[in-house]
C-alpha cells in the first residue's frame, strides 16, 4: 500500500536524524559569496558633429542653397576620453568580454577608434584594443563624395562589429588596468574637405560578458 510505504520511509528518516549528534551552526558557514552572471550593457551612445572632434575651427565657409559648408585642412586629430575603473573590477573574475560597436560616419574623412588599457601606477598603456579587424586599416573610411566634394548621403552606411578580448587582454584588464582610454583619430587630409553642419558621427559601444564577483558577508548585517 502507498500509505505503508510512506510510513516506512518516514521511519527511516527519523532514525537517520536521531543518529546525527552535531547541531547546525550558522557560524560554520563560509562568509565568502561568489555570484556568477552574464551581462549585456551599453557603454557609450551619442552623435558628434565635427567640432566635437576637431579642436580647431574651420578655415572658411560657403553658404549655398541654405546649407553652410565649412572647409577644413586637417593635419591630424586625436580626441580622447577616459573611463576610470577604480573598484569596478575588484574581486571580479571575468570568463570573457565582447565589445560590440556600431558607427555611422557622415564625414568625408576617415575616422579610427581604438581603446588603450592604461596603468596609471606605471604611467603607461599596457594594451591596445583595436576595433578594426585589420589593425593596419582605419575603422571608418571617408564617406563617398560627389564631384563637388559633398558627401553622397544616401550611400552612408552603418558599420557594426564585435571585438573579443583575448586571454592576454583579459589578464591585462583585470591585473593592471586602472583606466580605459577611448581614442578617436582622424588622419591628415591631402587637401581641403567640405563638411556641412548636419554631418554627424553616430556611435554606440556596449559590452557583453560573463564573470563572477566574490565578496564577504558582513556578520553585523
């Protein structure tokens, strides 16, 4: 019968419990907690006009058909932004990190984007994360222009990609990196380029990853 089987099972459990002499003690529990999680989160999203990148003003301008055309002769431009990591990666053990990016470049000049893993204690960049698949090529080529040197806007395309941090980059990030430096670079031009006020560089950066965070419980809480 089912009831007799249940009673037999309960009797066995009671016998086993009665043989246990040690009492459960919360003080014996480990106070170290390890939480594992997969994440996907945005880092940067925005739109930049050319003045946001170029520290120098335009040389001259032409107004035609209601549009303002600014003329630039570019030696080279490098714009940086820094993200301090601080305590963000303390007690963090990363299994992997992928950096997702998407850009739309309306400028008739090339734009390159990469990251430095910076060690402020040693005062040096310890690794470079390239967004372009070929490190010798610029990430975003110049937008195509017409015979007047103006961008053919219907040909401007969204460019997307994913960068996987290799084992060395992960180690450098976790062990030595204090800051991540974002670099936007515009190579020199051979002559004047025409840039309209509404031209934009749109960018999105986000990360996905998996890791574990270890912390210690406060016994007073």
